[in-house]
């Protein structure tokens, strides 16, 4: 396990008198419900994790598997590891003894019998298919596989909610769920031959597919609850209820209906769970998680943060500006806003409080910066890969288009931080509190893996090849650094990659259930019609409506799932409005991302509040204010496609300059500080109006915005002069 003392060693990159601040900032956080095994179990679980990561690297680079089989194994492996590592209920305290509710063990042990029997039947089915059978007898699939599987799954899931043991102990209910996960995968590997695959969604589909899909969906929902909370599970369950309640609903929500068998015979195909979200998690996401794990194992994350402190720590509000750079960079790689807050925020938030930031502001800055990492090219927290999979637009075009919007977002957060530091008179950190920049500059070669990744992507290498080269380069570069990666460190990197991947893989699978409902019921198309009706009144009103739906769908969900769902519901309607697919998907993507800092359900803000000690809602409101530009920028590139690099170089340059100036004056208006003096409400409104005028990107609106900004500047100079005289 990655929590072993041998993995908690601090970086020895530089001597202690160089004031190195970051040690293990990207260390994998240990969740409250994750087991910490002891003895031989540690090695056994580590071996499973290493094999899981190595399987993906081998399959992606050396010996490709048939697509559906590969994705089935990909999801099944995450389920097996997830149920081994994550408990379904809290652990017992030392005062409570070794266990509570011992009856759960006996009931689960009884449930093991049908689980093993269902697994055994998959072997019998395989022998039948190999013997030339075109179909498996219905009674065998129903009574000897289907019902035993569902009974074992249902009983063990419920038992796991009450089964409480010590943190170092494994549980019988979860062992049953592991067997059920393997049984589901084995059935699909047997059943999805060419003949049976063509029958999905019809009355000729084998009944066993529906049984296995119901069991598999239940297992995915339970593990999603354990690793990502209830929000995504509740949303998925609402969509599943809609499948069968839809025929009785009025208006645009109504549809003819699907039977249980027909729906579930399709939901575990490329129309649902094995569709675009799992396609991305099984290729690009898992590969870049391995890359991030290699960076973590070689202590490159520590170097990124220390370098940021050395470069920006002296400026006013220094730790907050460091947070913008470091959290943005790490968030780009690790693909989850809340997870990045936990890792880098544990260092930056206390230092921000030390130089004068309030608890709410410190947490808000970290949440906004970590969220911004999801929109930072070239990786974009895996969002770019999902967008490429869904739209068919080349990845390189998406990464290039994301450059200016990312600049605008981080520029806005920087301006907000700088204005607040000036407004409250904060200092930077003293030189004797910071790492030595000259010595850190000598280790700039640690940026080489990132550079190789970017160059390989834009030279024309496939994403898989570029990610593999970057991963190998991370190991090679470590050999000339103080933290050399030997065999032990490489195996450790593969182990923690498996840990890091479980949440995002199961979340993508759960999102696949929602995407399957949307595609199979046609509710996305009906939503598009509704959006067109709104646009007949006002296109701006339709965009605002789309914004609220994207944020609502993303609340409480990790970024990848939030975007996948919003892209299925909202983006098609925007495309039907005549908006270019790239613009429409970027519009949806941004709002799905910023749902992590949007009250009332803001996962990144809540994670930051847990570290800063502030109230969660106050922190989410503050992070919403700091990241306000993210709610404006999508409208900017809707009205001005030059911000997505879709224009000549002069238009792109002008759009970047005017938009950057726009977010600058917007930050001053929101925070109430401009031209080195606090701004009254009249001036703040003037600044906000000036910023909004620059959204459209037209020459006259830009000139109008500049004019109002000049008026506000002159007014502020007069105010500063009066204060000086007084």
C-alpha cells in the first residue's frame, strides 16, 4: 500500500537550510473509508494493483485486445480493486473492539454460495459456446446464473452498509462483491461474441445479458457511492427511474418506453457503460494517471511546488500566487479538482493564512486554482480526451483551442489574488522563508517529461504513444535527479497509479449509465428541441439556460463525469442552434468544470474548507467570486471565436489583449479595488459593465469598454488624490 512508511520519505533534493517547503505534496491522499492492510495482505494487494496498471500499459502499447473485451476487463479490474480497498461503512474505533454487527458476516457467507455458483456457470457457458452453441439455454441463464448473481449482489451490498470492522481487516460482504464483479465480467466476455452482440436491444437478446447488466450496474453504483459520494449515484438513479417512468410523464419528457430486458441488454454496450466515457478512461485517462504516478514517485510534484514558491513567493500574497501556478499544473495532470485541493492545498492553504489571508479566502483561492487545472492544456484533467472521443475533433485542435481560455481564467484568478493582497496590505514571504531559486533552476530538467509530452503530441504522435514516451522519460530523468527511480520505485508508481485510477474509472462507468439512458430514451434530443424553443425568443437566454443545466448536472460530480453527462444533454442542442461543435462543447465543458466551485454543491470548495477550517458554504461563495471569470469566458468565445484560435493571427492577438483587459477590470469590479485604491459601488458597477461590453469582441463594444474603464480609472485617481490630501 502507498501508505507504508517506506513510501512516506521526504524529498532529499536539497539541504534543509534551503528552506524546501514542499514534501510529498502530491502524495496520494488516503480516504477515510480506505483500508490500510497489514502483513501479507499489503503485498498481495500491491501485486494486484501493479498487475492492473501493467496490463493497461502492455495492452495499449504491445498487444491490443478486442475493444469490448478490453473495456470489460478494465471496468471489472477497477471494481475488484475498489471493493478490496474501499469499505462500504465506517471502520470501528479502538473502543468498539474488532467488529460490530457480526451477523453481517454470516449472511454474507451464505451469499457467497450463489455468487460462486454464478461464476461457475460462466465457465459452463464458455464450454457451450466453444462447443458451437449459438445460444445458451434460457433456463440456465435465468435460474443458474441470473437470479443467483442478483441475489448475491443485492444481499452483499446491503450487508456492506452495516459491516464494520477494523481498518486493517477485509470484509466478507466485499469478498462476495469481488466474486460477483468477476462473474459479470466473465459472462460478458463469453456472451459478447459476434452473434450475441448483434442481438442486443432486441427481443432476441440473451436474457443473461440483462441479468449481468443489472448486476454490473448495481456494483458500479455501490462503488461510486464509496469513492465519489452519493451525488452521482442519485443522479444516475434518477435517470434509471426515468427509463421506466418516462412513458407516464407529460410534455417533452414523455417517450414510448423501454422494457427492462431491452434497456439492460443495451446499457452494458458501447451505447452506455462501454461507450465513450469508458473508452476514454481505458485508454487516455489510465495512461496519464500512470504518467502522474511516475511524476509523483520521482518527486517531480514537490519540485513544481518548490519552484513556484521560489519564483512567486516574494510578491504580495505570495503563497496564493504560488497556489495558482502549482495547483493549476498538478490539477491538469491528476484530473480531479477536489483531489488536487487535498494534495497541494495541505501546503498552500496554511501558508496563505500565515501571510494574512482569511480562512475563507485561503481555501477559495486553492479551490479556484485546482479547478482551473481541469481546463489547462495539454491534458485538461482528461477532459480534452473525452471531448475528442465525443466530437471526433482531433485532440491537437482541442488542446490549441484551450490555450487562450485557460490564460484568461488563470489571469483572472491572479488579478483577484493580487487585488485582495493590495487591498488588505498583505506581504509576501521573506527570502529566508523560501527555497533557493538558483539551486532549483539547476533542476529545471525535471520539466523535461512535460515538455516531451507536449512536443510529442504536437509533432503528430498518437496520444497513447506520447503519454508512454512521457512516462518513460519521467523514469529516465529521475536517474539524474536526487530521487532516482529503481525497480522498487517503478513498481510503487504502478501501484499508486491503480489506486488513483479507481475513482475516475468507476465514475466514468457510472456516467456511462447516464449517457446510455440519454441515448436510448432520446431525452437529449427532446432537450435540444426545448433549447431551440428558448432560442427563438433569445439566443443569449438559451445560452444562459444551457449554462444553468450544465452546472446543475455537474454539481457534486467529478469533472469527467460532469462533462460527459452535460455533453450528452446540452451540447447537441447548442449545435442545433448553429453553434460550431468545438465552441458548443467548450461552452458545456467550462460550466461542468466550474460546478466544482459553484454553490451550493461545490466539491473543490468543500475539500478546501476542510483544510482551512472555514465554513464550507462561505468558502464556496468566496471561490465562486474568485473564479467568476470562468462564468464569463464561455460567453466570450461564443461571441468571439478568435478566443478559440478560430481566426487570423491579428484577430486572435486582439481578442487575447482585449479579453485579458476585460477580466482585469472585471476582477477590479468584483473585488472593489482598482488603480491602487478601494472602489465605491458606482465605480464597481462601471467596471463590471465595461468588462461585459468586451465580451462580444466587436471593435465598437471593445472601444466602449475601454472608454468606461478610462472613466473609472480617472475617477479612482481623483479618489486617491482626495484621500492623500485628507
